[in-house]
């Protein structure tokens, strides 16, 4: 299958999905659809035993939503986009039947965090940075209202979700978002090492075990994500959200209502 913004290859029973939409892998609807399609290709290939999602770009894993696409989208358009990013991406990972690893170098932000944490494991370089900057441009990191408090606790999650500041790979490790931090030039080596170990297991037992594991940890998760997608749709319809996105595109401070 040919992709416009993804480098897809299979090496030693491991499918590597390389995000390649310059300059920062910003997520458009077409790009999200390609990520989902690549995961489906790996799922349906019996020769593939493990999957790695990484970036083909040097400076960014994924910078989040393409705000030039989001700006001006109405509520229904945003609902369709979020259903693909939040629900369909989660669903294809849920039913992948094979372990998935995100190999992160550079910046992972907003929707890029969504792509990373949809995987079973996350390996990051020491120079990688993370963050939920949505609040700064008048939107919310909706899915991560569900994800982050479950692993980091309510108070620590609130700090990162509502300040919107970037944080280091070491902080992400401490929060429980990632599994390992390694030198930047060893990220893919580490991801391939772990993927190789996983790929060596019985594919039947791996699928049955992973399916059982995903059911066990998914209690109410999808329903909560659906609720957050609805909240995101409502936020995007506000005047402050439109102002925040316009200010970001115009590189100026936002002028919030009643400020």
C-alpha cells in the first residue's frame, strides 16, 4: 500500500510506521487516516508480530493537530476529526492483536501525545519533550483528561493538563507516560530490541493474551473518551477557542472574553 505521509516497512517480523509529514508531523484528517490504515495493514499481515510507530523527521515525533486545518472547522467537522483521532485510532490499537511501541525523538505534543500513548509501550530519547499545550490556544487535551489521571494521579495530571508547559522525557518517565529513556541515537535500537523480544513469542498466545489485557484495562475508557470528544466539540464552538486558534496562527497574544 502506498502512503503520502508514512514510511512503512517490515523488518524481521516488525512493522515500522514512520510518520513523515514535514515539518513537524502535524495531524490533518488525511494524515490520521493514513496512520490508521498503516496500523490496519500491520494488523492484517500474518508475518508482522510487533509494530513500532516513530517519526521519519529529526526534530519532531508529532506536534499535534494541524491548527490551520482545525481553525474554522465547525462543531460537526471537529466531531468527525476527533472520532478518527480519539476513537478509531484507539479502536484499531485495541484490536491490533500485536504489541505496539512508540519510539519518540523530538517533540510530542497534544495529538502527538495521543498517537504515542495509544501504543502499548513508549520509548523516548533523552532529548524528547512532551506537553499538552492545548489550553494555551483555547482548546482542551480531551483524551488526556481520561488517560493521564489514571497513570499519574489527579493532582499531577491537572498541573500538566492545565498549565500547558512542556516537560522532559525524565518527567514523562516519572509520570508513567513512557517506559524507558535512552540516548537519542539509541531510541530505535531500544524499540527494535523490545519489539524483537515480543515478536519472538507465540503469536497465538500474544494475540489472546493482549486481547484479554486490553479488555481488562479498558474498563469505561472508551465511554469516557467519547464524553471528552463531545466536550472538545463544545469547546471548539466557543468564541474564546476561535480567538485562541486565530491568535496562534497570527503569532499574537489571545484576547480572551471578559479578560
